């Protein structure tokens, strides 16, 4: 991910939504914050690739339902490139299958279009930081609801991943929505040690971030919906 530079440059955001009014509203919300800036807009997923390559945004706010190329296809395209931006899906309905498909494609989280402005801003900041899940309760519910759709080999892949007992504990706490700081407190470890464990979990599962790790944990049955 590109990320804000060491000189304190604001987090750059690309808006992707087929409704001009939605984009205008998001631009007002984001540009009102000194640490955030909108660097571009797209009205369809087909425009995302060239714009992202030229503008190199830190975060893409991506609508999932668009007429030509939807947000799922656009997310796959971006995630296939080196150093992709963070992708936050914007949606009307949190239980939309499109949202889960976008998360599986590599999106880092989602926000609802009716989310209060301050929460949208915090979501952008949180996803850039990357040390906790964005709206973990909603992601857990989606993952649990779609667990039956998981590929047959997902459980085997996780079982063969070689996670240590400690890494398994860390994955379960990640799935519970815990931040690195909270995991450190729960396991009586240093935050840097937790970061190392999280990095090992992601590497062994072959995923980019903790959202993908949590989805894999639910789909494999490693974490079950009834677990705390």
C-alpha cells in the first residue's frame, strides 16, 4: 500500500460510485478533514484501473453495484497489481452478497452509505492503519453466514498452513475483532510480538490482510460463529 508519507501528507482517496450525488457527498465529508484528500473520482469500475495507476491513492472507496464493471471485478483488478491501495466497499445493505464477494476478492472492509460522516472518516483512517478489522461485527456476521459457500479445499489449506498454537490463538482473537494492542493485552505479549505473529499468520495462510485471514478462518471452520 502506498500510505501517507513521512512528511505528513494526507491520506489520498479515490471515490468510485455511479451516483454523482454520492460522490459529491463523500468528497465534502473527506475534504473537510485536514489529514484526508480526494484525489479523483470514477463513475464505473472500468475507470478504476487507469485512475489508480495514475493517481496512486492510498484508499479506494468502492461501490459494489455499478452498471458496466462492478466493484467486485474492479477490486480483483486492483488487488492483482503490485502495491494495491486499500479498498473499502461502500454499500446500501450490509448483508448484500456483493459485499462478501468483494471482501473475498480482496477488499479490506466496508461501510454503509448511511454511515455517519465521522464513522466514514474513521473507517478510512483505520483501514490505512491496518492493525484491526473495520466494523468487525458486520464482517464476522457476513463470514459466518457465507461459511457454507466456502470451497471444499479451504479447510484443508488452513489445516496444512502450519500455524503454531500461539498463531492460532492470535487468529481467533483477530476474528473476534481485536486490535493488535488488545491481542497483546489478552495474551500478555508485547505489541511488536503480536505484529510478528499476525505477519506469520498472514504469510502462512497466503492472504494479504487480517480481513482475508478472518474470512479463511470462518470458511474453514477454524473459527465458528458460536465462538466468542
